[in-house]
C-alpha cells in the first residue's frame, strides 16, 4: 500500500471537545440531555471519546460497527441505535446498544426475545412521524397501542420514551408547534401506562435552533446531535443562526496540487456527458490559470460541499479522482506539490471520513 500524505482530513480534537461542551451547556440550561451522534464522522473512536469528555449523556449511531468501535476504544456511555433495527440484527442491537429507536411492533417483539436470551432489559424509544415522512408512526392511536404493548407485555423491553425526526427527508422544520405535538403524544401514553416517560427526544441538530432561540417546549428533554456539534456550519448557513460560540473549523480537508496550467475555460470539441453521466454547463471566460488536485468526487461527494480557504480560489469542476480549481485570481502562486485547504460541511464530512484514500490526522 502506498503511504500517502495527502489527501487528508485534519481534526482538531480540542476544538471538537469545546464544541461538545458548548452544546451540552446550552441544552442543559433547558433540562435537555444530548446523545452525541458519531455517524457523521464515520464513528472515528477518537471523536467518540471527545463526545464523552465533553459531557454528553450518551453516544448514538445508525451503524452498529461504529458503536462497537467506540465501546472497544473505552467510551463508557449509554449507546443508542439511531436507525430502526433490521430483523436480521436484533441480537447485535441488544448486545451492543442500551437503547434503540423503533417503529414496528414485529421488530419490538424480536428485540424482546433477543433481550430475554441475553438476560438483558433493552430500552426503546417509540418514534412518531410528525410530517417528515421518514421513520415513525403516522397513526398516533396505533403508536399509543404499541407503547402500551411494550409496557405491559414485552417484559425484556423498557419503554424509555418517545421521539421524532424532523428535517432529514421531508425538510420539515422543527418548530415549537411540531415538537408540542410530540409532547402531546407522550402525555397520551403516560396517561395510559400510569407513569412518566424518561425521554421525550425532540430530534437532532435541526431541533437545536429551538434551544438557541429559547422556544423549546419544556418537556422535550433529549436531543440526538451530530453536525450541530462537530461542524456547527449548517445552522449558520441554512438557518442564519449565530454559531460564533462554537468552532466551525474542527475539520480541515487538505489536498495536493498535481498540475498547474493556463487552459481554456470552456471544453473544446463536441460536448457529450461527463464521467457521472451528466452534461454540466460551462462558461467561457477565456484562458485561465487552473490547478488540478489529487482528490475527486469519490472522496468528498460534490464540489458544492467543499470550500477553499485561499481567497480568489474557485472550485470549477471535478471527476472521480481530480478536482479542478480556477486560480487566476488567487492571492498566492500555486505549483505542483503545494497544499490547498478546504472547509467542509456535513455532506462532505460523511464522505471524506469514510474514504480509505483520505488520511485522518489529529492536530
């Protein structure tokens, strides 16, 4: 295997920990506990450890292997499976996770049997679909019935609470009114089972604005947060929130220049399709100085998700393994062997931390 220095992602673990502390502190002011979501950073154990040191209530991921890696690394916190379990993995879910999100009674019954075999009590959060149309019960009467079934008939499961997800598929905003709907469902269930639920999980990073703006419904007491902690960019860019109290440069993507040439800005010849079956539009700006990098879409996804830190540098295109920069107006000269740094957001983070070609370096 070739020992490459670049491309790489540099992770500032101190910044990571400080972001965790800042988010946990803001949530604690409203009585909200945070489960740190490690899937966005592909479950890197060192990052999971920073979640623990920063004071989160627990660790969450949709990938069981990431949870196992965190446990093996010495992260000793309650583990939550974020994705509704597959039937084929219930034994592993019970073995590795203290708690899981659920929306199918057949899966809950299999979890109960798996927990019985392992001599455990597995905690479950029943999910409500409030309009984002991903996982969860749309029929709330059915949801209440299933919750009662868990409470009264599945002796190796503990009904820990209810939860919802907003924004990940249907782009539905996590408004205070939407989260009030979740509280109402929780209170219906509490009336039926005769006790208070421990957890009313109001979603993830997309619900964090309710904390920052001070209008989170009082009974919401749990969030599952990843991007809002590790990058703190999307709430700034897409929601216009002031995130200056957190570091937005915890992760830096670095790539090496492999070619610098003056070339036309418009392809020459009959235009067909690119390597991904698309036909992009090209603007003719004449001859421009361009730099080619040894990194491509396979590594980070889309050119729209990486942001050059050098002023005057523009990402104009990419293929699988190459990225093309316009450096005509750059404030510094570039030559082969030089390094270009990029800020990244959540979409590119999940690619670069999951790519064997991209080294992970802690700074």
